[in-house]
C-alpha cells in the first residue's frame, strides 16, 4: 500500500474514496487462479487427479447472487445444476487446499431440463429464486432453497440467452432463441406476453438497460444489434451500425428505424453483450472476432480497438464481465473477456490489453492452437462463462472440462509474505537438523557409539 496515500488521507488532503479506489484497483489488476476447488464428489473415471470436477460433462453457466455475494449457481452441459456456498469450504483436498462441495444439486430427470443449461439468473430482487434456460426449449423458475422448479415455459425453440432487468418491477424475462424475434415472459402472469420482431436470424443475446427499465438490447445471427422500448407498439428504437462513429441513432426521430435492415453491428453473429453500470455504453461481441463499445445515447461506435487476440465462435453466449466501477479510477473501466482457453483483461474505452489470465497447467503445457483447426481449438479447456462476486474482488470462470476456477488477488506484498514464511520454515527445519546432529555427536563421544534421534 502506498504510504504517501495513507498520509494524505490521514491529514485530510485527499478523499477516502481516492484511497479506496487505489487499493481496490491494485487488487483487480492482481487477480490470479486460486487453489480452491469445486468438486461434485463423484468424478468421472477418466478425470485427471489434479482437476476437481463440478459438472462431469462441462460447465455452461455461472451466476452469483448480488445481495450477499455468497451463493454461486452453476449449470452443466448435462443439464445438472449445483448450488455452492463461497464462504464455506466443505473439505480439504489431498494437497491441503480447500475444496467446495455443493449445498444442493439437481441432475437430469423427467421433471428437470433434458438438455444442457445455457443461462442461469438469480431473481432480480430476491436470491431465493432463480431462472434457468436450456437447449431443450424451456425456461424454468426454481426455488434456491429446494432447487425445485415451480414454473416452466416452453418456447418451442432453443433458448440461447435470457435476461432480467436489475431495476424494473415489471418482471419480464427477455429470451434470445432460434426464433427471429425477442420473446418476453411475464413472471407475474406466468405466460409468454408479446414478441419483438425485427431481426432476420436467430437471436443469441439480449440485455436490459441498468438505468432505464423499459429499454432492451438484442443481438442476432444477422449481425445486427437492436434497441427496443417494450412500452411502444412498434417496439424497435433503432439499430447500431459499425460504420457509424458519429451517432445517427441519437439524431433520429423517436421510433425511426430507417436503414435498420442494412445496419450491422458486427460482420457475423452477435452472441454477447453487456451494459456498463451507468447505462451509457454497451459492449458487444461477435463472430467477426471483434469487441465493440457503443455510446447508447447516440448509437455511435466508439472505435475502441481490442487487437487481434479476440476469438469467438459457436452460438453459445460469450458474455464479458465488467469490474465494478467503484473499484477503479474514473474513466478506466476494465472488462474481462472469455477468450476460449484464457481470460483477456482489457481497458474498456481504449481496448488496451492489460493481462492474459491463464490457469497454471496452461503455462506448463502451452496450447497448440496454431496447428489446430478453428473448430478444434481449445475444446477441453474452453472458458464458457464468467461471474463477478459482489462485494469482493473475485472472478469465477466456468470451463468445458467440467471445472470452476476462482480468481483472487495476489499482490507483490502477498508474494513477499509467502516467500518470507517459506524462508522461515526452511530456517526452522535447518535449525532442527543442526541440533539433531550436535546431540548425536555429543552422545557418540560420551557413550563411545553413535546414537541417533530421528524424532527431534
């Protein structure tokens, strides 16, 4: 910690938020894979001993409750769902590291999902309920305590992504499906209300505005990103255009969609999007292997360039995670992107690559993606989902090999403390050895024969 910052704060020269942001931002930039493991007890026979298995067939979705930041939900490719308590390590593994066991789990049955989970979301105002979507065409409402489905909605098409507004009380679930229209489910009435037509292909992603409860954004295989006002009969407000760096949307008359059929946000399917906390920007991801940041007031492409390392393929959601702005200096937002076998950490508005987060075994065995085909790249170790833990500087990632990884800060000071502790341990062992040798020499001189003491 910066001593000068502490002095300035103690004398009142700087606001306490400056010190708070400075300290927290150092932690955000110091995330490392932790040793904690998530294990479902019954690992498959061919599982490697060094990797705990959360879902045998792979983990497709993660979410953490935003009230306590304590309970993590994970959804598997085998349709299973597990609930984990992040503050209660149930067991200790053979290597001495903490290991979590699920508080409860749901496996594939005739009453549950029949195919893989695509998305999990906690209820917006109460963590005692959550929603799940699946490739089996259904969206289900569960009780978090009993892990039992209380309602099920059949949308008659694959559900790739679902979204709940974090602020609205209308309780509408926006569903991105194979159908070229956004489907809305009303949790109060228990029925599918109306659809929002406009896309010409399957919809892969959708997200509600965090500041305007009736505004929704959606992305589809046609490469377009559209904005909707669900209160309007026409619905569509406009589309984003990757060639527009000025902002036609902001100058257009309300409700105008002129040129929307030609406007493309990406040169390929759009399968990921997230709003910034203030609702002023939208981040989108597409199969053209680009991440774009948009001004939502004008619809302008900010032209942030994230470089050539971005990878994106498949129809499954690829949703970035934004670090909470209260942990960062002003106008220095950070985005984490699930880039197949690694997580890329970028500065949001400039696209500057800050770090590449990889698990330890990836450093020991560098991935040979250059010689593999695009469809084969990173199949087993692919990062499938990310989740930020509320009230903490912690990131969690889901992987296609069935594991969940916790990323926690490890600063230079932490490394120094660990090194000092290791040195003290080695010195203590050396001191014991020397004492043992001295005692053996003394008794050998006194008794005329060598006596050893193995337990000292």
